[in-house]
């Protein structure tokens, strides 16, 4: 009987060493690591972005492809981890900046430009770079365009699953 307990103890110790050794080799997310991740982003319980039914996103941690608040909360996670991350506006896409909302004369746009309230429109910004905005209002000969990110000022709930870390 003692021999069985001794054998079980040795097997338990070997299993503990194997599990510890195996988990130590799991690569954790840190700066410079290549991360493959699935996500569902919700605002007020409504899905606004997702990789569901699509390819997961792939990014290098720290290269600026992921908003800083999310990146910070991904650090230390590893392959297979699943988590719901809540971000306040300052951690996500920022607060709404009133100075990013501008009114333009309709005549300043090319003839035939279609303005749809709530729709996206692209205009030429500084250095002739395209800038996207949302048409907020159209009254007579004036159009109001909001150049804030569509998620600015919003709390985000992001369900993530880490597919791989290299």
C-alpha cells in the first residue's frame, strides 16, 4: 500500500513539473510580440465591430495598431485567454472634441455631392490628405460635419480571445 502512495506521489510530482514547465513556455503578450486575436466590440450592448465570421486581427504589440487602453489590458495574456475588457472613452477613442465639428457652405463641395445625415463623407484635409467625417446636419446651404471618431465619447466593451502569441 505504501508503495502505491509513493508511486502516486512521484507521478503527481512529475505531472506538476510538466504542467509548470508547459505553462512557463506559453508566450505572453508583451511589446514586440505578434498577436492574433478575435474580438467583439460593443457600445451600449450593441455590436459595432467584430471579427466573428472573419479572419482574426494580427498585430505587433506596441506598433500603434491597437488603441492604447486596450493594448495595456492585453499585456500578459496568452494564447487561449478569453476576457471582456471595459474601456472608458479616455482609454478608447477619446472624448468628443467640439472643435472637430465644423460647418461648411454646401457650395464649397463639388457639385452633385450627396449629403446624408448620419452618413460618412470624405473631404480633403491639410496637405490634401483625405479626412472622413460624419454628416451631422444639413440645413439649407450649410452642412455640419463631425470629424471625431465615431466611437469617441463612448464606453466600449470588448470581448477578446487570444488566438496566438508569437
